[in-house]
């Protein structure tokens, strides 16, 4: 119950969910949240599964990756891959190494470079700045629209999973600027 009280105190309002959403009927809510960082052995098991799934997927999908890379290269100018800095794992596991010393800012996780197939015009963000893409965004190429529709643009992220920077299943790693903004708006955002 302490964790709920702390959350309520930080947010300044009571939870809007009925008591049954917090605990089964007739039971008390737990003292700690149900989702905690995985202990050592479980963390290694998760890492092993992530590694094996990413490795097998990269081998099996290699022809698809090469075909998509070729299509992106032939249909638009610029690089095939889009590289972007994102915030990775929660710093509770990483200690002080998670602090981004280049900016002197605690990002709540380790910065890493995410890989995607480029779906927008080259240098599209120079014109608009860092903004979330809209449904009919004019910056997205025709091929990019198809890649996004079938999520093929995200296949290179398997390399990030292989390197241990992301999990196959988990929260979306955000840009440092978006992470900093969301952490001010959502009290428990870094714990996701």
C-alpha cells in the first residue's frame, strides 16, 4: 500500500480506479507494485531469449532485410538506415552509468542508437524539427508508407535487441527530449 500512497501523494489526486482494480475483492493491495526489475537469473534468462529470438529472426529475415534495403535505396535519396538516439534500460539496474554526461542530464536510462529503415525524405527533420509523424505526413515517402504499414521499417531494431539495448517485448524507447518531457508530465514514467 505504501507505493500507492506515494503515487497519490506525488500526483496530488486519489486514484480514479475502483478498489477492485487495485486488488482482488476481499484482499488488500500489495505493499509493492507487482512489476519489479527482474532478479539476476531471470534477467539473464530474458536476455538469452531476446538474443536467440533476435538472432534467429535476423537469419530467417535476412532476404527480406536486403530486399527492403534495396527498395529504400532505389526509391529515394539518402541513407538506407535511419539512426536516432533513444533512451534505453531503466537506470535502477544501471546505476550512475545511465547518466548522460555529455548533456549533464539524467535521462533515466542509457542512451543508445536505434536502427530503422528510413521511411521519410532525407533530412526531413531539418525542416520540421523533432515531431511525431502524423497519419498522412508529407515527409513520409511512398515506399516508407508501406514499410510503416507493415512495420517493416522496424526490422533493423533486431540488431538493437541482439546488442542488449532493447527487448523484443517492452516499452517503446523514446528520444531523450521526449523522455524528459514525458517524465515531467507523468510521475512514474521512468518506471515503465
